[in-house]
C-alpha cells in the first residue's frame, strides 16, 4: 500500500496554555489487518505509551480524564465522519471549547491529532518524533489525558489526544 504522508503544523494555544502547543501529525495509510482491533484498546495503549515516555523524561504519569476522553473521541469522530483533518472543528470550535463542552472544568493544555496510523505504537512514535507533539506529551505541567481513536467508513483511524491539568 502506498504511504501517504501528511504533515500539518497547526499550533493551537489555550488562553492559559503558554506551552501547550498543539500540532497535527504525520500519517501513513491504514491497514485492514488492524481493523478488527477495538479502538478502546488502542486508546488505552496510547495512554500507557505516553506515560512511559513521560516517566523516561522525568514527568509524572498522566491520569485519564473522562471529559477529556469524551472531547478527544468526539473530535476524532467528527473528523472521521466528515473526512477532514484539523484542530478547528467543522463548527469553528477550538480544543479549549470542545473540552469545556465535554464537561472538562480545569485547564486545557494542548491537543495532538493524527490520521492513518494503524495502531497505538505507530501514532505514539509519530507524535514523539514531532517536536510540537512531543512538547505536548512531555509537558510536565499536564496531569490529565484523554484519547480518542475513531475509524472512518474506510477503516482509517483518526486520533486525538487532549491534555489538561
């Protein structure tokens, strides 16, 4: 399968998130072999792999926030359903607004998005190789995470990580 490479540098800062950069990710084509894996397994793996990277960098592990996970899944679902890739929602919303609408009452810190990665290991590795994404993931001020992975009608995965404190 031909590899599709997309790299977008979309920086998003929340009002109080001075270092909470959010950037889009490089992607590769999806695989039918991973189509049967439930996305909730992938979401848990992304949290685990993100926490492993944080510990290696001297940060505390992130705790899963249901409201951040709801915002992440909702944004991934919207991108997958509407076939677009952006930190800005189809309605013009930013991640700070979406996390609030999902019930998150603390401080949003950043958002990572990606599409096309076949599994959690691939998307986590891709984010960690991108300076902006890595900054979001290894920001020791963040204490909470939510991850959403949703397949479009062709089985391509759309990924979102939301960070907060």
